[in-house]
């Protein structure tokens, strides 16, 4: 192993990823349900069984076919300082989200994460990314910024993918506890069930070519579009 490679047990990047994906870290993700609130209002998601269906039919497929491959390709582009590729991936990320609320949620979280990497880590890579994104009007993406965090920390790509996976599922279940009659034990059992799929799903996501990235679920897109015009909302998305 060369001195420039990440070490699997390096506390620096391990603690860094824990910080970046803790609910205490101010990414703004806590303010979003990513379509779940609208589905709860429509009584489509109402208990553990229907919440499980949402996680396994909406959250996990999106991770496998879009968000994790996007982060992997973005991480490679950042490591190679291939700004043309980062730009294309930024616009591709926005284009794959049909509902405006989902695009805006990814944009807000992605921008905040990139700005925090630049300020807290004093990352020149993050500063250059922010400068180019602002100058070129690139859409921000939560997954692309997560890849940027990983490169800035020196974390292995598999660890970055695992962090994205955990944060995505845990974030949805945290939102569910505010929307449904579901307790911590039920939420944790569902989280454990979803996390058991992580090794297989992360490995599968690594095989998704750049031109094959994308995922579509009209169930979720319609819910997100309706949420924008709801009379009352607890979450932004």
C-alpha cells in the first residue's frame, strides 16, 4: 500500500464520515421527507408494513441505480480533477429527478455539504468545486457532495457508499417517526432489515455504468409533486 492510499482502519476518515452523517451535522437533511410526507397524507404509507414497502421499493432502488453510482463516478472525477465530468454528472443528477421538490432538496443539501467541506476541512478541492459550480450554474447534488467529502477525507469509495446508504435509509425512518404511529423499536428493526441489504446492493451499484445510471418511480414522483401544493406540511419535501 502506498502512502497516498486510504487505510481501512484510519480513525481520521472513519471519524470524519461519522461526523458528516450524524444528525448533529447541519446538512439540512432533517427538514426533508423525500416524498414520504405526501404518501403518509394520502394514507399510502401508514404503518410498518407500508413503510417497509416504501423503503424497499423507493429508497433502496434509488440508491442502487442512481445515487450510489453517481457518487462513485463523481468520486473518481474529483480524484482525477476531471471538472468536465463533474459538470456533466451535476446536470445528470438534476435531470434524473422529475419532481421539483426532490431536485431542490438535493440541491440544498448538496450545496450545504460542499460549503461545509470547504470551510471545516479547509479543502482546496471543495473550494474549486464551489467556484466552478457557481460560475457555471451547475446544479448541486447531495450524492456528488458526499463523494467530494469522501475524497477530501481520504475515505475508501466503499466506505463513502456505506455512509450514503446508511444516511439515506436512517433519514427516511427518522422522518417516518414524525409522520406515523411507529416507535423507535419498529424503526430500528426496519433499519436493521434494510442495512442487511447493504453489502449486496452496494456491490451491485458498483457495476452500474455511467450511461445506465437512472431510476424512475412514478409513485414517488407524483407524491412529491402533490406535496408541493399541500395545504399543510411538516417537511420541505
